[in-house]
C-alpha cells in the first residue's frame, strides 16, 4: 500500500478496512491514554518490545494485566532454555548482560559464594565471561532487570489492567482504534502489540487462531498430532503401572489424574494442549527455607499413582532440581508423575478470566499438595523424603505471594493463524525461511498432553516430544503478522503463527524476547511509512534489526557482542 495523502485517502482507506488509525484522535471529552504504540502484556517480550519502540524514537505505553514484569523469566524459569546462545542477540542479550552485571556484585551472593556456585549450565557455562552474559539466575534478579529496563527508558506502564475481552477492542475496518480495560481506562495507539501468553488482544480483535494439536496431515508433519506410543525424555511410565483403585480390577475405579477417555488415533489432531506447572524456586539453606505448606483442599488421594511409581523403583525425584545461584533451584517437571498437571488445562486458552483463575488455583493446590505429600506421606521412601525435607520454598522469593511463583507456566495457549505458519519443516531445516526476524534453536519440546489407559490395561502418558534441530533455524516475519484482511496494525511475538510442534521450540523465553523486539521494529516502521504492518518492506526491517544486534542467520562462526 502506498503512502497516504490524508486529505484525499482517509475515507477510501476507512471504507476498505485498511486505516491503521495513525491519524485518529479521541472524541472531544474522552479521557483516553494515547501513544504511538501500545504493548499489551507484562511478559519479557512485552518489556523488550516497549524498549525497542523507545529506542526507535516513538512513544509507548505498556498495559499489563500483571503486577510483576517478566512473565516466566521472572516467574521461576531461571534455568534458561537457551539452545545455541550464539543466535540470541539484540535486547535479549542485553537482558542476560544485566543479569551478568548483577552477579558481578559480591552483595548478590547472600546465601553462597560465587565460587561455591561454580559455573554450572546446560552444556555451556552459566556465566560467559567473554560475552559478559549470564544465563541462570534467581527470579528476583530477573524481575529487577526488567524493572531496570522500564526505568532506564522511562516507559509508561499500567499494571493490573485487564483487557475487556467482550467489548474492549474497538475496530475501524481491519485496524484496532482503541482498547479499554476492566477498570474503565481507555487506550489509543497507532500500532498494537499482543505480548501475552494467551493472545487475548489478538483474539478480541478477530484474528484467526488455533488451540490444540493439528493433525499431521494439515502441514505434512511427523511430530504433531496425537503421539500414542512415542516415548521421549523421561516423562513416561517405564514399567507397567496399574491405574485401578484395586490393582487388576477395572470395576474398582480409576486412580485420580488418569483419563478414562480414549486417547485418539495416532497422528490426528485434538484440542488438548501440553501440561502447565509452576517453576518453583526452592532453597536448602536453613535460614532461607520455608517448609512445604499444606494447601487448603489437600487430598492425598490425588497422588496415589505416584506411590505406585515409587513402588516400581523410581529414584529420579531430584533430577530437575536445577541449581541457580544462592543455593536455590529452578524446579521443573520430571518423571511420569510430577509437577506437570496433565489434562487439567484444556479450556484455559479461551476461558474467561474467572475460569482461568479457577484453573490456576487448581494447579497451585495440586502442586503444593504434591510437595506436601512427598514431604510428609509415610509411603514415600524414607531416603527420598529425608532429602526432600532439606528443601523448602525460598523465603526471599515471591515474597508477596507466599513464596509461590506469581506466573503459571503457560506452555501454549492460542496460536495465531497468520501470514506465514511456522512448522516442523522450518524448524528442522527442511524448508528455507526467506524473511527472518530472529532465530530459535531449542528442541521441539512438547510436554505431556494426556494420561490414559492403554489397551493392555496399564497407564501411560502421551504427548511428550523432544526432537532436536540439527542447527538453529530462522523465524519468518509472517509468523508475527495477522492476515491483512483481519488486522493491519497488530503484531504478535508470543502467540505466533505456528503449528503445535514447531511452537514447542519457538516458545522459549529468549526467543520471545527476540520476537518482541522484532515485532516492535515492524510496528514503528509501519507508523513511519504510514502503512499496514503487512506492507513494511522486509529489507527495511532487516536493516534495522541487524543494526540493533539481532541475529537473523546462522553460521558456525557467528558471534554476538553485548551492545
């Protein structure tokens, strides 16, 4: 679309649904908060997007439904799923540089010395002195880094502001004019960025999306769809485990947390999504440890299946107590029955706020109950229980939330169906990407989706997939963009246009930061050119991203310097 002459073309563009609201003003008397770009969300991607807008000379407001900034990056996921660090550039790398700077101060090491922590990591060091980056950190350190970005760039931020999803998105043709929140506040911008895990603004604007797993036939994939019989990682029952209240007797009823529904046909699609959990931050320092609390509504029967797992000789309880600084952990799901609350989140993506709160509360009760059960039930092997009781919630983390993470791990929710759909073909290097706006490299990683009873009468998990790309892959510009007929002034850096299994790799926090910066770049350039986001020339996007340190292509010799 050509640049507009306001006097001649406004009416035509409005009628054609292509007015990007660049020149709109609120009606007289309206109390509307305005900026060039509005970022909806409080995630790491939201912060990076807002910073990029400011760096490009435009005004920005962040409307966050969250009180705490950073999403999972400050919500317990301190053991960063980086993949190949060489393809993490731009503002994402600046974030990890801030973390590095924080831990260079001896005062940051309250509960252990830096030398005692060492330089642990996932194949590569947690602390990269040559690059002045650090990749493993405490939740509080991450949140402080995000708050520092907000202060440094003087970003206008509205916390605890929830989009009115029913009537709070005002469209003019195929562009968003303004949004309103449940508090009654109204916001107007020329460009909008949905940087939430759920994609609420995207959905409310009428943009197409998908929830669940596509059939393999949809995009010609191998690892999408129902994956019965595929057992990756260590998150499955390795020995025949009886699912019934009375072993061997189906008429006695099924233990809790096991579905009696058929799992579906291999390779077919469904509406199920990978399991959620909280990434707990635990401590084994006696002065910084809170005993695992007994949650309201605790029901030990919910964990009967876990007893049978221990009876089978399972001894991997502490496998994912990943160490972060100051004698703390990023504790993640591991094994056949763990912190992943399998099958209890299917309706979350499209649920009302009230229903989502119920789902989050159920997950919290389940996971707190799991830890209390492990710490106290006499059927847990004594050697495991004694070791577990050396741990507890970290007293100095999440101090306004009972030391419990403020963010549930939303591993996937809605995924846009946009200008370009990323699939396993792009991730696995089988199909080239011509318009890269960033790179990913992590394994295509889907956690379990369901727990079912096999035809042989034993229980098994399904949906856990781990397939590693041979090398980093490029993410297409079109994956951030809705179809032009649906919305012309919105970019989406988290709920990107992607198949379920491709999203399993893209969904890593460093990648979300990368895509947040790239989405903001497109938004600002659309404002500058007075065109739709779909019409911004890729060469112009590429030039700016590369000048800002984004890595758009991979070579084994590629390096990234902290800007």
